[in-house]
């Protein structure tokens, strides 16, 4: 909607404005793209496999491995594939630009504003992670193409200040690349995950009753942390489970780290009160510190006149 | 989070109610705070949708924008906001008291005292949450470079008269909110989170409704259940019973209620335009008014619960007595307000888009100092905060068991009495570590001499100052046997860091002295920014406005 309108505006006129921004920010040493002479190949094909093949072909042609004069090429909505945990995932970057020197650059167009050349760091971070995945997928194609290399910086295009005029910034995604690469190699394969589930488990929203779905969700363990609330629709469900189990992670990952071997609210409070908890020695440093904290806290609250602490009547 | 506040959170989980994190109120709460609850349009930058604003909790002023994409309506909203906020700020600007400030004399380079005005009180602005603070900054940024028709007759879309001025004030408030311990612009959630620990995580604490439910559940029941209701309960139309505290609205509200209402408004406007003066005009005008009223009612339904929640939060905080050193920090806020008042009155241009290197370094240094000062002052004001520092070994409480007179070995011996203390705390003391205690509000320092060999928590410190000039210590400057004293390993007052060079002497490593006058150096060099080559000096040029297009929106 809004994002699409902005994207369309940026790519209008055969990408003249986009190419100008790209050359201004990243095109040092290469001839500027001439408006109207930028190649915009047609990437439409039947089915995702067809589009992936078409994209790879267009990339190879644009890189000029056959010795054609290096022109700028703009690929709008190419489709690339990446192997994720054993199954192919199709990815559609906003645009990929092939420069005259055979350099491939990922362009990410976002609709959040860049005010005084800075934008919301959380949103920029998300865009960088997203673009890193595209870079990774492109690198597989580049490995099979002579003279090609994928730029490890991407171009982020956003509306400037409070207008709808585009501005751009170069984002270095090397860190996101190595993180994503590592995570992809460590992912458990989908078959292995499915093998863990009880026979006949299904998460099909159409065909399962509510009770079946609840049972299916409950059969999967979850590592809940408060960060899940921003990202996952099941977060309230997992939070309820974590809370009823008394898990200290429900209060934040940092809390868990502070409390050593004590993992439940009940165990922590019992240790703080001086009761000896099973499995934890009385001279455990966490237990000692907790008891000291509880004593200091009680002392400070005792010094108050009765009822002086509002909100806890 | 320190272990002691983690413990408070766990206690809150167990009891189902928030637990105190402070025994006094650590921020100034004005008698007449101006509460500002804004809403923004989803997906657009700096496009306000509506706001409740005012100092009277019973009758807030409702400001709305019926079609947020219409620049004229948006300007009308901002003008109305300026007419509400600026008189409130102005009311404080002329009530002044004489004060002294030390300035560097430009000729001699010496520090001299100058008589200046200091506002007796400063207007306080309260918003519901942290995104609200950011929105105040954003509004300030979007307004302060606008030009009015008076400033520039050629400007394509002139802003109403007082809008750029409001932008400068909101920018100042937004900037001041980044100084630790300041109280000019506060978020209700930050205030409540400073004083209570709930049984949920920091992230969930940003939800004003849930936070209040933990602290003061409406029916006196479990805070946890009330918080869950505040987070998830929806009415028959699928709307949250406790709408988000803004500025972002709930998507369900945007899609199901607001979008149709705005469409209806657009249609009514179109028909009215088509009808012109024809027979149907009156009828269409009525339709337009109805549509506008419908949007106002919808926005009020989202804003009013938050408005009431902010005031309820303020009530809870007012039950706490104010910390002893809060007034000291408030004085700095008054200086900040007065300083900006003076800059506006002397006709200085609006704050630049980017700070120059020296200003940025100064801001960072002063915020660091303010942070350390805040931590020290909170610990001195509040035994519960001090308990956290004691747990960390940064402070201790000791009972005086003996005071032995001793003198320094100099030509004029001065008193250096040895004080023996008994303490159950475990401070991290090394050889000659300096420790401080508060003596009539001023710090008295001592140095650690050693632990008594019995290992029973007895230690000796040597007092080193605040005992007067004579050979005998001044009356009341020595502790006496039986006194229980809080000692800290951190300083009570913070000294500023080394002096920074003046702006004209900015080193080349930091971009050198600013080149363009009237604009912040280091600002993005916009192509239009270059000064005309005719070289005629004139009044400091206005900073360039933001680029505008026919239609501002995506």
C-alpha cells in the first residue's frame, strides 16, 4: 500500500532516480548511468522455478561475461532461491543493480522516513538483515558466473525527511551476512523437527478443531522470552505457559542469567527467604547474594512509616 | 537490572501486585503539568491524527485532523496545538527571580559573575510513554524549519504564524528529555517504572494500561489478571477496551473504524465541492459536519482512556514524598527553560539539524555528568536505592564506635580524626579508598585506613575535610559515638570534565570550524544550501526549509 506507492515512485521512469541515487552513493569510479539507457530486462516467467531461472539468466547476461560493453542493468523484483533447512525458499528483493564492472548490488526500498540522514535503528537493522539474506542467495548465482561479485553493502532507499522524495544510504551488511550464514548452517532440518512430533500432529487451521490445535501446539516445547511478543502471534500462549510454570525467563532473558541455577520464581523466593532449595547449596554465590539482597530490601522498607509506600495498599 | 530490583519483580509475580522500587518520588511533578496525549497516522512520518491536551484533567482539549493527508488540515491542527501549548509556556516565561551565573569574560578570559534572570518555575509536559517523547521530538523537527508567510512571502506552503516557534519549543523539550534526571518532559510509563517493579518484563512495562493494572488494579484484585485484561480484552466490535497509549493506534481501530470514517469524510467533501452553491449545499455541509464529528468521537474514544490513565499515574506518584535533592535537579530544568526562552527572545535561528562537533561533545559530557549525579542523588535520597548500592559494595552503613583525634603532619597541623565504624555491609574498600558522607547536605570525605584484625566488620576511616580552618574541628563536623552513618564510595557531586574548545577552534579531526553561518556544520550539504555568491552580508539567513512537494504523502 503506502510502501508499494513509494516503491513505484522510486522505480518510475525506468529507474532513473534509483540509478542516480545508486551512482551517487556507491558508484565511485564507474561511468554514470545514462537515463534511458539503463537495461531493465523483463523477468516474468511461469512459476517460481521459471522466474528463478529467468533471473539467473538475466544476471549472467547483464554481467557481460560474453564480452558485451558494460552497461548498467536494473532488475526489478528478481526472484532468487535459498536453501533453508533443507527446503528451498524463494526470495524477492525490491531490486538488484548490475554495474558496468560486474558488481551486483541489492537495493532495498522501505517506506519509513530518513530524517536528517538517520532513521529508526530498529527498522534499519531489520532491513539490513533482510537484505543480507538476498546477498547470500545472490552469492550462489555469482559463484557460477564469471566476472561477477556481490557487493556486501546494500543501498537502502527511504523517503527523505517529511516528504515523499527518495533518499538513499549505503548499509554495510557484512555482519548480518556472517550471522545469517552461521544460523543457516546450524538450522535443524525440517524432517528432523517433524520427526520429534507425535504421530498425526497437524497444525492445519482449516481441518483441525480448536482442541486438536491446542493439543498440537502444547506438544511443542517453546523457549519463550518477552522479545517474542513483538514477533510472534503465539507469544501470549507461550507467555501463559511460561508464567504458569513459574519460569523466570518470562521476566526477561537477563533475569535468567542473573539467577544462576535457580530457574523458577518459587525457587528464587524460597532461597531468598532462607529456605534451602533442593539442588542448590546454601553457600551457592547466587543464594548468598539473594539472601543479602532480600535482607537489605526488607531493612530499607522497614524504615518507612506504615502505609507510606503508595500503590501497595 | 540489579539483583535487588529483580527480587522486587519476583515478589511482584508472587503477590500479583507491583512492589515498590523507591520510597520517595525521584522526579519533580509540577502542580500544573500539561498532559499531552498524541496520536499519529499509521505509516506516515510526523502526520498527527489527533491529541488530547490540557492542564485540567476534567476538560482536556481535543484536537483532530479529519484527513491526515490534507496539508491545510494538518497545519490547522498544529496551529491549534500552538495556541494551546504556547500560552502555557509563556505563562512561566515572565515570572523570574534574579540569579547569578558565571561566564567567561570575552576580553580578559576570566570567570566573572553575571546577574541574570531565572524563571521561578518551568512548565512541565507529560506524555503517556516513550514513543510519545519521540513523537514530541518528531513534531518539533517537522515544524521548526517551516516558514510562515511573514518570514518568506515566496514559500509555497506557508505555515501558520506560531507553528515554527512551537517546533523550536518541542525540539527543546525533546532534547532535554534525554538528560538523565530532568523533569521538563516526562513519560508516564518511565515515571511509574522508576518507582514500582511489576511482575512482568521491561518490554511489557511499556504498556501504560498493563503497568497501571499491576500497580493499582481497578477492582483491588490481582494485578496480573488486570494487566492481561488491559492487554487483550476486546469489545463486541473487536476493539481493545484499553486502547494503546499511542502515538500509534491499534490496527483493528485503523481498519475497521477510522478508515471508513475518513472515507465518508472525503466523500462528503467531494460532494460539497460538487454542489457548490446549489440547492444541495446545505445538506452536504451537514453531512460533512457529521462525518467530522464522527471522526472526533472515534479519536476521543481512543485518547480518553490514556488521558485518564496518565492522570491516575500522576495521582499514584503524588502519594510519594518528593526526594530531598529533586529540587536541585529541577533548578537545572528551570535554567534550561530560561536559557531557551532567552535564545528565542534574542532572535536566534532554530536548533540546527545536526549539532556541530563541540556542541555534540558538550551535550554528551553533560548527560554523563547528569547520569552520575542522578545515581548518586537517588541513592542519598532513598534508602531503598541505597540498599542496591550497598549490595553492590558501593556504599555501606556503619555505626560509630569510637572517634580518636589525630592531626596531619604539616607545619600547621589540621585535624584528621580517626573514626572507627561497625558495619555489616561488605564495601569494596582498598587502601586509601575515598568514602563520602552527607553532612548538612554537603559531602564530607574520608579515606579508608583499614579493617580491624578481629574480622568482625569493624573498620577505621580518617576524616579529611569540612572541619573548619582551626586546629580544633568545627562544632558538629565530627560524628559521635552511636551515630549511624551512610557512607558512599562514589562522589556526591559531579565535576564537569575538561573544557572543550570553542566552536571556532573545532579541530580538523572533527570537521574543523563550521563554514556556513546560520546552519549547523556537518549538516547534509543540500544542493540548495549554498549561500548566494553575491557576497552581501545580511542578517543571519534562515535555515532552509525541508523540501516540499505538491503532495507530502506516500
